[in-house]
C-alpha cells in the first residue's frame, strides 16, 4: 500500500525534466531529430562570471571626457598587402543570404558601414546589395563553395576560410527547401525547393598542409591583397589556432558554442563544442607560444551581447569580436511587436528559433517576399549602427575606468572571476584571492 504525503507536492525529476520528456515524446511520435536555429540554450560559464577591477589608488583611471581611449583595430597585418582597419573591434559574423532575407543582409551592410566596421557574407555567395552597402566586406569560403567565384573573391576586402562553427564543430549547415527560392537556388546552383545540407569539411584538403596550399591559392587569386581569416569552432582551440598560424593565416576567428546557426540538429547545438569563455585563453596561449600574439589577430565570437562582453574578450587576449545573434536582435528579430504571430507559430518573442522554417514574422530569417518586405533595411541598419556604437562606448567606459587608453591595453590582470569554473576557464583569480584552479596554492 502506497502513501502520499499530502504536505509534499509531487516531485519532478531533474534528469527527466519537462523539456526532456517532451523531446522523448516528439522523437517517438515523429522518428526524426529536432532541427532549429540560434545557439545553445543551456547555461554555461560566460562573460557574466567575470568582473573588472576598476582603478582607484593603485591604478589611475582616465578622465572620460578629456582623455582618449582608442577603439580602432587593424586586421590582416601579417601577409596581406591591404589590411583592413575598423573604427571598433566589433564585426558582423557570417550569415548567409538564404538563411537571411535580402533586406536583412542589406541592413547588416548598412549598419556596419555607418558604424565603421565590417560585415561578412556567410554561406551562399555575395549579393550585389550586400557588396554595395558594405564598406568593408569579408567573403566566407566554406566547404559548400556555394556561389564561390574568383570575381567575388577579388571584390571582397578579406576572405574567411570556414573550417568550423561554434554551434556545430564538425558539422555542416542546413537550408530547408522552403527557403531555397529562385534567387537562392540560382546563386547556389541548387534545385529550387529541395532541402540542402552543406558538407562538414572542405572537399580538396584534409589537414593543415593542404590548408597552407589553399591559402596560397587564395592569395594568388587576389594578388596577395586580401587578409585571409581561418574560422574554427571552439573544440580544440590551442591546436587549431596553432595549425591555422602554421598554414599562413592572417587572422584566426574562434567561435564558441554560444554562437548561433541558421539550422542544425538540436543535439549538436547543446552537446558539441566548448563555451566561448573556455576557448579564448588556450588560443591566446598558442599565439603567444608561437610569438604571434597581436601579429596574427584573434577574433572571438559566440554569445557577445554588450560592451562589457567585448571588453572582457579583449582583456583575455582577443583583438576583436564578432556578433551574429545580437546583430539580428538589433535589426528586429524576436521583437515583441510580433508577439501575436510568434504565438501562432507555437512560440513567443525571445524564444523563437525555428529560423529554418522561413516563417519569421520579423522578415529576417525568411525568403517569403511578403514577410521579408516587413523589414526596412534603412531603419534596421540605423538600429544596428546605434547598437554597435553603444557597445563601443560601453567598452571604452570600462577601459578608461581601468586606466587604459586603448581597448587592446586591457589585460587578464584587470579581471577576477565569480565562480571556480570561470576562474579555471579564463585563468584569472577567483574574486578576493590571487588563485585560480590549476595555478597552485592560495
């Protein structure tokens, strides 16, 4: 005979929580894995677990309205004949035309140009609107080679060879048939309306020696003008960074697991890769061990949201950051203005991640002409520029408070950690101590 204590409410399992139970039922009913966009939704150690030590007596702060704090960054100084200089160390990450609407891509270009930074093509090729509205445009060279041609390589200001992505290291991209319109199909040389999955690795090289040859080919095509970036997902950052440098990269782009994606398996997003915070110090250590820190620039992406995040990434050794999801939010993605329509799709503003379905009420992650027309690229571009400028001002404010006249002068010594995990990952002291896990005794 069982007895239930009426004073104790029923207790649910932490292992088999409501979401897990729902996923088991969905898998049992459909026989297919779940696909979605965006990045990981689990809580992992992140920049919020770090704090800055502002100046007081032992450090001398800068006067905010009288003393300059520089924010510029130059990328591609190692080999490129024409490195690019940006007004701020915040760039727009690669997001393809196909995953995003034409208006969204135009808005990204407009906003980046107003703010004085770069944007990136993403998988799927270069559109004339994007090139026309982007003062500085990075061309992504992916395993799919969609839309790749020597003309566009030469039209770009830099080339980013994508080896991996933070949301899915070791995995390829997806674009479902409902988003493959006539124009997308033509640019990618694909049949209209048919699901597409990009390859997970490049078809013509299998290791760093082959990558070196590929980089040389790209340099010859572009007359050694363009900086060559290598983008890797956050999995083995020390070795991947070292091998990218060995292969001849001008810039390494390191993408942690909080980075978003247009579409992939949910199991990938939540279970493959490492938090951005865990990736930065090993990559910086690789550059330092090779004598290449600040000579080969490091761009960090994956969950960057504010000027504080920017400042913390730079203090840990990055030269710049890239934003993707945050940029889409600045354009108008997941805006409560469209709450009624999000609810019709079975979700809510702030949780909408079915980017692969092409039904985005905000007109950003869609190829539906009526939905895409909802996004005004001029107004959206201004919102993005405002956001980028605010982030830069926030980072400057923190740098001045730490007594630094350039964002790149921020350093690990300016940081402490709130948790043991963050202290270990960032290799900065636990607040109130001079110790972090792995350092030794207190």
